[in-house]
């Protein structure tokens, strides 16, 4: 990729599916715990996401949305596994699109990290795991999981979403299959990296075939933690690009400017490892401590196509608008007050969750 690239934050991003993103700001897929227990959207969650579209995020994405009831990872999580959930999604997509933003849903399954007390059954994953008291999925169940990812994407398309992001990061089920630390299978879904990544690529292939070429499809990967190996994730990222079936890769780095774990004495940032890949027509976005206008412009200057904003998008619903108006914009210093978060569209449930983040909410 072209480092020291001059990029206007207001540039339109053109995806291979034909979708257009009006600027270079994507809202991170943020857990907010505002959905109802049956996985349907609440008015509070619709308000929170619509405010981000109004604040000029070019792409507004939901938090992780489970594709099977037994994939639920936490209370207040959004679902896309049943037709009864479509009506709320339709309301959300219409609200987002009013402001000219792309509406995208992140689809996922918690796998072995789905708490037993939440799903009322034993968690499942690629292999038996004592730490999580999870059992290995059968081959038949893996096929059903794949089909349910595809069905979730079709449901999302019916609900009016411009596309989906497949969650292959942060130690959830697709990442569990990718990891040799958690995947000890002896069949076609275990062993070699090609086998461990088979489910991810089958999900991608199925969604692209079912939803068509004009549906936006992104994949989120994380190169560290949860049993991920940097070099393996780079191989998977390049293979995803080479399929020609992905519009964008969303690489979650935790900190865009950090060095790779265990390589703190190097001059190469973790981000550099992904900038050296050949993205062809696929767009690259990264997430991790991009909090100010200065950092937005710095990351874009490296050749990243658009930025994914988390904390600053919580603190300021109109963070993109502020940066578009002032390239040196700096968000409010933490901790912020409860009243400020309420003004920014967070419900009490979301605020309570944010209190678990160190020094985020003022006591």
C-alpha cells in the first residue's frame, strides 16, 4: 500500500459490489446491550445507531448479532436468527439510510464463549474445551452453522441492510475454528490452516452466492489474542482478498500504532504487516485507538481506505462531522459524565456497560 498517501476524509469510497460510502468513517461494531431478550432491536438501540448516521458516519454497523440462539454471548445482544426480528431491523435500516449512510449488520456466533446460563445449553465450538466447558460441534452441526450464517445474511438483505460483516475476530466461533489453540479437530475443519479456515470461506462463499454481487460483504479479523497467530491471519487476509468475494477487510488491532506482541524492539508496527498485503480492489479499514482528528488523518495517510471509530463515536455521535470541520478535533477527555452520554444517545443499560470500562464514566 502507498504510505504517505494524501487522503481527503470526505472522499467517497467505492466498493466492488457497487455500494458507495460517502466518506471515510465507519462506526465500530460496538456491543451496547440495548436489545431485547428475544434478540429484537429496542427503540433505544435504534436511536443510538441512527444518531451516528446523523453524525455523518458513512457506514453505520450494528454490534455483533447472533445467527443462532445458542450463539448469544451476552445479555441485551441483537439477533438475526429469526424472521420475527426482521421488523426491527427494517426500522433501523430505514432510519440509517435517511442520513445517507450505509447500513451494515455484523453477524456472529459466540461459540464456546456463549455462557451456558444464557443459552440454557452446553456451549459449542470446534473442539471440546474444559475452560469453557464446551463440546465439539458435529459435522452436521457445522453445516447447520454455515447455513444459519447464510440465512442471517439473507434476512439482513430482506431487512434493507446494504451488507453484512462476518465476525471472524476476537475469539468467537469462526476465530475459534481458525485457531490451532482451540481447534483440535481431525476432520476437514481441523489441522492445516486451510482446513481451520474452511468454515470461514464456506460462509463467505455461501453469502456471496445467496445475496448476489451487489450486496456488501466485509470480514473482521484480529491478528492477536484468543489463539491468533499473526502470520496465519495475514495468509487468511490475503486469501480473502484473492477470492474476489469481499468488499472490505476490517482488521481489529486493539491499538493501530502498537508493535506486534513479543516484537516490541522492532520498528515495524502491527499495522505495517497488513499494509504490505496486495488488496487489489478490496478496501482496508482498521480499528484501535483512533480517537482524534490527527490520528484519523495519520492512519489514512498510511494508505488505509477508511477508519473504524469506537470510543470517540460513543463520546461524540457526530465525531465524523467534527473532524470534517476541524482536522485537529480532539474528543472530550475521559472520564465523561453520565449526562453527556445520555445526550449522546446512550440508554441507561449502555451507560451501565460503559461503567465497566476503566475511567470511561465519571463517578
